[in-house]
C-alpha cells in the first residue's frame, strides 16, 4: 500500500521511526556507516530532482545556518526563486525546507513525503539499511524545490561533508564556515581531521568561499581546494571586512566588505553578535562570486536591505523585555564562548541568569565551562529530546567547573518559569545549549519562528 500522510505530525512520526539515536552515537564516520550511494539511489527513484536547480552547498561547524539564510535572502532579494534546506529545526519540521523564504506548506510536505517513503520502500542491495531520517528529508527538500521551480537552492550539510547525504549535489558554489571541535566522536579529534571531512564538499572547478579559520584548519582546506582544482576565496585575504557599531544607533553592527568583484560598504546586520560579521563577509563573498551564474552582480542597496531585515530565531534573539530574555542555540565550547562575548559587549552591566540543556553526544564539560564561570545563577534541564543529557549529570559537571548557584530541573518548562521568576531588575536571562531547548523555549514563550 502506498504510504499517505495527512498532517505534518504524520511526517514527523515517519521520520522519527527512521532515527536510531543510540546507533547514530556509535557510528564511526566511514563508508560502512555513511555512504552516498543510498542517497543517489533514492534520488534516482524520484527522478533526480537535485538536478533541477542550481545549488550553493554550505558546510562548517559554526555559523553555517546563518550563512545559508544570508545567501538565500540576498539571492531572493535579487529576484531569484529560492529553496533553503537547513537543520535542525526549532519548532516545526517545515522550518528545514523553505520555499522563497517561507516554510514549505504542510500539504506539499505531506504529498512529497508520501513519494519519498514509497521510493524508500524499494529494496536496495542486500544488507543495505533503509534511508535515514536525514536522507529522507534531504530527498524531500530536493523534490519540493524541483516541483516548485526553485532556480537556486542553498543547502546546508547535516554532519561533516565528505560523506554527508547533501554531497550528492553538484553545486555552483561551496562555502565552508568557521571550523571548531564538534562531533569529535564522529568527525575526528583534531581540527585537521574535522577540516578534512568538511572540505570533502569541494569539487573540481567549483568556486568556494572559506571563512576565517584557525591556521591548521585553513591549511587543510587550502590543500583540498588545490587537490581538486577548486578556486578559493578566503575571508581575511581575497575577502576583507571591517566591522563597527551601527551608525543608526540601533542594537547591532554594520560592516564593509571588499571582494575581488566589488566592494560593499555600510552593510547593517539584523542578526546580533560581532561573530555574525564573519558570517556576513562569507555570505556576501559567495553572492559576489556567483554573479556570473546568477546573471546579476550584488546590488549594494539590496544587500543592505536584505541583511538588515534578516531575523533568525535562536541566534542571540531577544524574545522578551521583562525579564530581558535571550534565546541562543550555542551548543559547543566555541559557540558558547562566542555568544557570551557578544552578551558581554551588548549587556556589560547585567547579571546573567542562564537556563541550559545539552545533547549528551556533545562535549558537555567544555560547553559548560564558559557558562559556569560567567552565569551568576544556572538552571540546568533537559529538552526532552532522545539525545538530551540528564540534568543531574549537567549539574555535577557544572559544579566541577566551579559554578556556584546551580539548580537542576527534569522539566524544561519548570526550569524556564523558575529562572524567569528568579530574575531581579538588572538581570539578563539567557536560554542556551541546544536547538531542542531553544525550540521548547520559543514555543513556551509564544514566539513565532516563521
């Protein structure tokens, strides 16, 4: 019987049935566990929808979601029809598959997933496991982008790059965002190993942008680009940028970007945090690099308008005034340190109260360290996701890291309410640690993420 899906909840249940978190945690990132052939066979059964649009392929550790959204909004601002594939989602699965800037309609997601599920039911080679959650939703995105006539699609890798399902694409440009230690049990224990996996998206003759990197990571990416003959623009060299506080006095920053194909000055950013300047420089560089493909050079006025208007839920997002509340998806040591530096810059006098929950497959101790030393009061909890670390384990780790006022809550909503109730005038409330906790917080606070 052909599978049918009446609601988005049906789609989510189907995908959950093909996710084994324990098995994923044990996977080594090698060809026996991850390979592109299964994804290629799935897409062939669907008529190879990934060939119907031109793609920008984005990998990295930090900022890849922000960069994807920046590139997509600029392309759309220049009159191009777009698709956007990112992960994970905060509130709704539809956030992962966007058409012309909006989450895909529920009816389209249901109809598309019925076709994907039917294609997945066709047996593969003997011993091959069925397509995974990520492979299925990636195929769904490709199918909807093709059917809805997207001219361009900005596609974010899920894990790694070399063996990521998205690497079946033949993109028109690639972007590698800032690299850091994350998913070390899967991608490798050094920046060089992680950079090698991420640089696996580079292709012969396909131009690429690489964000500012630690030297050891940049050397690996440069060698990979040379090895496949991929022209490379490096932020900090071919792409230069300068950053300052916004001239209009509003919360945030603006930057000037210089590229080999044009200079773009006084670009205001709607996304908070000084770290977003490097993401914006990479995104602007990518759109300038694509000028010949898109048929139009980036227009400075369009760049200013699109980057200024961009809002991205869960990226140092201020969602409430009383108490002042920031939701952020930082989930590893590097991103946590970056986010806390940004808060220190924008809220230098506020006492920090934090709610945090992490996935247990992360380096929780390292991610907790900067938070334990900065937060005056720390509420630790679980998002309820299958991968979530136990609050009591987080509490023990936080105390090892020197945190003083620490409380653990099994229920995230209780932690959110208790933390808000504890805030006094002059306090700043930060909710952080994972996409899953950020999503739960946004739902609880009634924030629209569309």
